[in-house]
């Protein structure tokens, strides 16, 4: 029987009433010696104990302190600590991670990312793993991810060569200005040199789907990458900056933040892109950050738009997006007084970008514990 509720209380009242009544009725009939003396004692103590029990049950019922006998008798909740499941590439990387860590830097590896997207095959990405990834203290932790989108034309190697992103991240993480993170540099040029602007091209490759769904799926399988949207961000330069802004605004369920280095607020339409949207104004609008900010409910993401006064279109689009932004969409800007549309400027901006992202990404975390083998679940919408 439960320790709370009306039946329990009524039973306790009944028992606490019967003992005193029996005591009064039978006291004089029971001699003070022999077995009847024992019955007197039982009735006397029964009256006292039942009264105490009744008070305890009433107090417990009012406060709902113990709801079952097992709980009253010492049953405890079980708290189970979990460890991060290793990525399927972890075992093969142990020696290389250790060697790079001894040399004081992270590790850059190549990973094939197969596609489930229309019109796209398997392309290779470069992946930066911080030195902490191979440390014993971090072996049960998952890491946030920044997806780096190159401009067009551009390749994953553009990030490691022209933008020296591995050296930049090594320095920023070592200085404590950036959290240890995984940086994935996917191939975004999947249409034979055509600038797709990272959208699902009408009659062409579904690049949006590839960069959001396929890349995430491959990275979370291969490495100890946190899959929560709060742990994923985008960053791009030039047309890749437009991609970062557009993809983050379109997919706040996948990304929490994005940085645009000299990106634009609307998709390009020229001889390199061709007609991306099948002449559909609606599709073009849905892939235009400025239009989305003005006409659709604001996504709960944070954007940093870095531009230069000598790169006037990017600075103008940044100002326009700030003007249209409404909470919970947050838009920060940094407009340099000088500097063109080139790699020297973007290399200088990288430390600012990673420091800004680090304040918005979750750090390397162990999986949350389970209480009685249960975890919190999202409320039904």
C-alpha cells in the first residue's frame, strides 16, 4: 500500500481509533497479572503507537515526503555517469595525435564525407582536431564544431594554406581565447567549378543538405563531436561568408552561431552561379538573409559580420542586416577602416572570429549523467 493518499490516512485513523476504544472496553476485564496483563500492555502500547503513526502519516501525506515503503526503508535513486562514445576514427589516430601534441599543435586529418544529397558524390574534407582531443583528461568529452566554408573558387586546403587556420587555432586555444574545438573544412565546390552559393540548386546538386546534414552525420560518427545545435557554428569568407550566414539562418536547429568574413546579405547571380533557383522568387527570397530577417520569424542564433569600409558591399549588407534584426536573432558587426577583399585581411580577422564563437559554443563536455536510467526530454510542441 502507498504511504500517501486517502485510503492510507483512513486506515490509520481507523486503527488509531480502535486501539483506545478496545483499551477502554477491556481494561477492567483483563487482570493485572498473567497473560491478560500482556494484553493490557499490548493495548496500551498499541494506542500510543497508532496515535504516533497517525500523526506521522498525516504529516507525510501533507508533505508527500515518502510515497512507498521501499522509499521509507532506504531505497535510493541511481545516478549513472556516462562516458563519451569514441569516434570510429579515434583508434587509428592515437599515435598521430600523441606525436602532434608533443610538437605543440593540433592534428589535421582528411575524411571522406559521403552524400545522401541529390547530385553529390563523396568528397573529402579536412578536419582539425585540437591537441586536447588526444589528451587523457579529455578522452570522455565531446567537442564543439565549427564548419568552415571556403569562398568560390576554393577548397578545404584554402583554409589550411592561404588562411593558416590550424596555426591560428593552435595559438588561440593555447592562449585560452578559444575553446578546444573541432574545425571541419568540407568541400563546398561540388558542381564542377560552378558557384552554387551553398544552396539546393534547382535541377542541380543539393549543397545545402550536404553541408548541413551529411557533414554533421559524418563528423559525429568519426569523432567525439557534440551533436547539439549549441555546439555547432559556421564560419566562411567571401561567398563562404554568405553561405555561413544563410545556412545558420535557415537551420537554427543545427547551428547556434555563424561568422561571415566579408560575406554578403543576398545570393549572387552571375555567370559563375547561373540561375540557382529556377527563376523562383520565393526560393531566392528564402535563401536571402536580408529578406528572411525582414519577413520571417527571427531565428535564435547569433551572427558576427566582419567587413571593411574599402569593401563597400559587404559593409553595406552588414549594416542592412543589423537594421532588420529582431530578437532572438542577434547580429554583431566589426567594420575595419581599411582592407580589401583578400586573404591578408581574413587571416587577421580569424582570431577575432574564433574568440567570438568560443563565447557562444559549449566547451568540451562529458555526456550528462542519467538519473534512474532516464534523461530529460524535450516538451512536445
